[in-house]
């Protein structure tokens, strides 16, 4: 089920967006390299769990932790604009938070190059609406309520079949026991 954004979610979005923007001045790597590293990093996992809100970490600290985890790099030369990086960071975190996905899952679903191409038409939209449109364009819109009902229906059919099989086995065992008793009485 899609979670409604709350204060904690907005704080996480702001923190990640700021880190993405700061990466332009603090990192030598291209924007796409930074984003890939970030979305698969241990700090991203901390953002996924929201535990990081219990700390006093800032955007610059996050960028430094990426360097500590992966090492400094000057690989790549394409740098996105500060506005693009801020928006991409915000959208990634909003998506992860509201859909209950990890950063790595979100990254696999939508790549930075794709988000950059959508920046101009989507950056003035509400983030939830932008994410819905992105997922819809990819054919990934899921009516979570119907999906859960479908899965529960499958679960019930499996359980009912299992109960019927057990009942059938019990009946067969009872018949076998009667036959054994009958044979022993003869």
C-alpha cells in the first residue's frame, strides 16, 4: 500500500536532495556515478530505515560517507545541474519512502538519465504525481489493494487444497486401519 508522506518522509527527502546537490561541488565523479554509488550505499540503507533521523547528519556528511565507502573518484565527466540533482535526490527518496521500496530497488526501476530527461516537464509537479506518471509510463502502476486481494485469494486456494488433501489422507488412513483390523481378526 502506498504510504502518505509525513514529516519524517519530507525530512528524509530534503536531506537526500541536499546531499545530491552538494555532490556536484564535493565529488569529482559524474552525477550518474555518484547517484549509482549513493543508491547502493550503506548510508542509503540508513535513509531507507529512517533511523538516520535520530542523528544530526547533514547533506555534506552523507557525501563524505559515500567517499569513505567507495573511495574518491574522478570517473566520468557529465555533471547534472544543481536543480536537476536536487530534484532527482528528492524524487528517489519520495518514491522509496511512499512505496516502501529500498534505494536499490528504486534505482533499478528508474535510472538517473531517465529522471534527468523528465526534469523539465515534471519538476513543478507534486512529487507523488510525478512518480505516478513515471511508473505509469513504465507500465508499473499497481493497484496495491487489488494485488493484495489477488495474492490472498491464491493463498486461500492453496490452503483449502491442502486441507482437502489432508482430510482425504486421513480418510484413506482410517480405511486402511479398518482393513488391517479386519484382516487380523480373520
